[in-house]
């Protein structure tokens, strides 16, 4: 009994210390990240409620020194033990599955063939990435330098036209080259992932750099007094894990190479485990399903069957990319602001989930779509600006899935629109635990629908190939009419 009381006291003490630390940091970040612009003392109490709800259009992202949330939570001994239990459960699942293979077939089935297929032709994808990256390194910075060059009106217009031409060449390289290589050489899904994520990342970084640097140049008369950011700051921005350009970021004092190695090892482990899940829980089911007649019963059962592997894939993508991959690059580049995500698992509404799931992308959408939209159209356009951010995110996600899988099937686009509908039903003010349960239920079902429908379409296209491949063949769902 005394031991239990001691454990209880230790747990409460650690939880109190961590919560106090997180609360203090949250207050400090709220004050530092979004400082008031021109507020007089006591003016906050005199503003009308309507004005208090208006967005601050001068609010800018401020980078500060902070850890990732999971790294902070792992400092609590008892939460770290829960993480170890989860890892142990995954190991038991893998060992039990391999043991069943040895008993039934007399050999190990490690699913390395699926991994080799997923990342086949990876060298070709990396060779394609090289000119995309070089264009992004040279074109935006050189265009900015041409726009900032002092001179007469005629010389400035010539430089501006040349800079616009460089940006057009860059957009052609980023937009056409990866699509051509993917279709011409039939790249595998993993290699396509490399190309499409780099394509979108480089476009978003280029836009942020130009958006942040050009106002000061265009406001300078005739280029006099215009200052171009240093090339080293731009080059650092292309590699650091943020999509918001600043000339300088908070930096750490040293690099923990053991931390970097650990994060990359966790990324590899997540990739292997994702292939294992697909090979054991998805491939056999949907390969057999594509050979049977379509029925509503089979569709419902497949969606329910896919919820577990679907949520596993969601968690693996979050942990591998948003936590391990970004933290590894942040550590190597001594990038101190590690807030790549917030506590999305505590969300009680879809709007809060979208804001906290991927803070890196959300900051870009908020700064350059929502805020700029309001500045252009006025405060009355808050609704259209928010809807535009949702729609752009939905279209880009659908483009990613279409590029990776090689066909257009707007499942995730429809799910995004459903999420927009639930945004108006599940308000941020609903903080009861039941709404968090509703959120997780919707995530389970949404992931099950995505995995089920995309897997069915993938295997239907294997069973019913369409030659010669045309545009309508790419955008028409094959699972709807594939004969058995």
C-alpha cells in the first residue's frame, strides 16, 4: 500500500511539473508569437466584442526555441512506458505473424518484395529531383536580384521580364518534369512519393520566399534602397523544416548526432512496418475481393476491415514524417523551433484537427491564403478565405494521391468536403470528452473508407487493364464496372 502511495505521489508530482512547464511555455509563446500591433494600454478592455473577433492582419509567424510535443511528453516516465508498451505490442504482432507463416508454410514471409516494388526506380526519381532542386535554387533568387537591381525604367522592365521568364522556366520544370517521368517510366508508388512531395515543397518554399522578400523591393523607388536577402539564408531555408521564409531563425548550440541517427532509424522502422501492415492486412483481402462480384455487403465489410490498418497508417505517417523526419533535419540544421504539430489527438472538432495536425502546412495556408485573402478582399471575406484554404488543401491532397497511385479517384477530396460540413457541426467550443470520441470515430471510419476504396481501385485496374491509356481511362473509376 505504501508503495502504491509513493508511485501515486511521484506520478502527480511529475504531471504537475510538466503541466506547469507546458502552461508557462504556452502563455509565453502566445505573447511572443503574435505580438499586438499598436495597442495602447487598456485598449483591449475598450474594444467592442465585434472588433475583438476581427483577425489581426499584421500577425506574423514568429519562430522561437521550443521542442516537439512528443519529445516533451516522452520526458514523463509513465508516458514513456506507455510508448514502450505500444512498441512491444507491435513486436508481438510481427513475431506472431511470422510464427504462423513458419508453421503453415515452413518458411518466413518478410514482405521485402512489397518494399522493393514500392521504391523501385528510386535512383531515377532522385535524378529527376536534381534539376527540380537546381531550378528552385537559382530561379527565384536570381529573379529577385533582377527586380531589385537599380536602374532606369526601361532597364527595370527588362530585368522584371527576365526574372518572370526564369520563374516560368522553374514552374515548367517543377510542374511538367516529374509528371512526364512518372508516366513515361511508370515509376512505383514510393518513388512517386519522393517526386510529388518535393514538387509541392519546392513550389511552396519558392512562393514563401518571393512573397516575403518582394514587398520591400517593390516599395523601393527605382530599386534604390532595395535589399536582397543573402543567398545563404535562402539556401538554408530550402532545407530547414518550415515553409515560412525568414532571413534568420533561432538556432541550437550544437548537433546531437545520436538523436539524428535515432530519428532516421525510427523512420526506417515505420517504413518497414507500414509495408508489413499493407502486405498482411490489405493485400490478401483486396486482391481476393477484386476477383469477386461487387456487393454492398462486401463493400461494408471491406471498409470495416480497413479501419485498423488505416489508422495504423495514419499514426505511422504522423510519427515517421511529422515527428522523426522533420526533427532529424531540424537537429542537423540546428533549427530550434520544433513545433511541427500540436496535440491533434485531443481535438474535439475538425477545424482544430486541421490546425494542429500539420502546423508546418497550416502556417503556410494561414499566412498566404487566409490572411492575404482577407487583405485583398476585406474582413467580410473571412468565410471565403477560410473555404479557399480548405479547398486548396483538399485539391493538393487529391493531386498527391492521384500522382502516387497513377489514377484519379476523388475519395480524399470528398472526405475533405465532408470534413468541411462537420466543421460547422462540431464547433471549437465543444470541449467535452464525447466530442473527442466522435472525432476519433470519424478518423477510424475515414481511414477505413480511404484504404478500402483506393485498394479496390488499385486491384481493379490490375484485373482490368485499359489499353491504350487515355485521359478518360485515368479518371474513370475501374472498380465500378470491371467485369469478373
